[in-house]
């Protein structure tokens, strides 16, 4: 799914994000969405989210749901 569309992202979703400090390298950080920080319906660089561990970045990939 596309990380630039807000409606595709919900709390509890597993995602890969780029932190502000990692934007030059594109290094991804994996985590679970806690809060959605972007209010507009879309953003060309990815929707900004806060992960459960407190890190903030823009969504680059939405990971498939894990079977439990």
C-alpha cells in the first residue's frame, strides 16, 4: 500500500519510516504506528507518524499484516 495516502494508515499498523536525521541516507526504521501526525489526506514524501516507541518519521512502506 501507499504510504503517501493518509486513509491507508491506521494506528497499530506495521510500517517502515524514514526519520528526519536519516533523510539524506534513506535509512528505514520499522515500527508500529501510534499516532498519525499529518492532517492532510496525502503528502508526497509520506504521511508523518509517531511510532509506539516515540520515534517520528514519514511512512515509506506499509508492511503486510502478520498472521497471529
